[in-house]
């Protein structure tokens, strides 16, 4: 899977979301919040490129220790990312994260 294309797609999605929110705000469909505020609320649910990278490694059954070694960051940082990923994907555990990744075509099972 080419991850660079995926990240470019993320930018396109964010730009589209911003335009939609801006249009909605101009029509007063989102009362009391600016497009920027609405976009920030949306960004809280979007996965960063680092979170996606870690999610893929989780899908590949890598441990926190293995991920931290590969990315050269502490295992505690990986634990933090893992928690954020679980929260953002509305999962209860890593099984839910793997299901989310497969469902959203972020990971392809070989």
C-alpha cells in the first residue's frame, strides 16, 4: 500500500470538509460557530499520518516495543498514540482498531 497517496488523500478530504463547513456556515446552518471552529471539531476525530502509520503496524501485530524501536520514539509515546487511535476510531480495544482499518481500507489483509 502506498502511504504517500493516502496522506495526499487526507489533505484533499480536509480541504473538502473545510469548504463544506464554510458553505454551511455561510448559510447559517451551523449556528454560532465559525468554519474554523467546526473544522477543529472535525480534526479531533481525524487520524494524523503518524496515527495511521502506527495503526498499520498494530494491524501487522507489532508490539509497542517493536513500534517504538522502528519509529525511534519511546514505548510510552506509542501507548499514548494507541489510546488516541482507540478513542478516535470509537473502538473498545485494538481488535476494533484493526476492524476500523480494514473497513476503511487503511490496511489490506494479505
